[in-house]
């Protein structure tokens, strides 16, 4: 789905119903040229959560917690989970997109998903609800960019747990691997609390606690898990 960035003052344009997931990368699982050990090496971060090391001071990613939704030889994309959006509200976004009912029968959390294409919406959700264009992140999680999921949520249905991100984080070929070599990230398996709960202020520390890591003891030269 595409919508205005929160600071855009123009009228929203008509939206198309995409026929395939509009993630910036193709689903690595559908690429036959990558198979066996090479494929497993290429997509090893898909479905993992990246936890920023204290030495990562880029304001877009400092203390960030990022769900990697796709990782292949072409690069990677992920959704930052712990950057709240104060506006638009979920109800305001539905009004902007012309989705009824308003007010919606469900409210979901909105977050700033990353610095790339922050006028594009991505719904991260549990895999109990899937559409034809849903990108399966792993067995438990999906990523949907069409309006179908927002319509279902507004009507009180849709996935059991979900969030809506505007924008995403992207890496070119080999870039994420290079950042791991620079000790910029740790990884932790995704769980529903880290992905979906509303505790943005504690999400980074809780992610480190899953690794039994005290952030006060981390140094810029520490290794990664």
C-alpha cells in the first residue's frame, strides 16, 4: 500500500490493489537460482531481529530493534519496531485511505519502519491471516502491503497480532553482512512480544536480555552473537 508520508500536505492519490507483495526485495524463497547451502547462507537473517550495538550512533538506527523480513544475495529489508509514530493515528490513516468503518473496530500500533520510502505502508502480522500477496517472513510472521489487511483489521478481523509501519530499512548486496563484520548488530530470534507489544521504551533492552547481555557491559569492539 502507498499513502502520504505523515508530513505530506497533498491530497492522497488513488491506490492500486497490488497483485504481489510490494516488498522492496523479491521473496528469496521463490528464486530457483539460489539453492542448498548457498540459499541458506544468503537468507540466514530472514525472520531474525537485529539489535543495534551501542556503538551504532546513526540516528536512524541507534538502539533500534529491526525485524528482518527478507535477506538474499540482492540485499535485505527490515522493519524498525521501536520508533513510534505520533501521527497519523490509525483512524486518521484509514480515513485518508477511504477505508471503512471509521472509527475502526480494531486499533493497531503504528511505527516508523525505517528511513526508506516512509510514505509506503507495511503490515507485519501473525501468520494466522495471509493474503495472496503476503510475503511469508517465517512460519509465524507475514508482511502484507495491500489494502486487504487494513480493511480486515478495520472491520475487526484480520491477523491476531499486527502492526503498521511506514517506511522500511534497506541494505544493498553484502551491506548487512559488512555491518555485522563491523560489530554493528546482534541478532535474536523473533518473538511476539518483541515484535508486537507497545513497550517501545524497553524493547531494545528486552531484546538484549534475551541474549543475557547487559548493555552497560557492551563496548564498540565487542563481538556479535
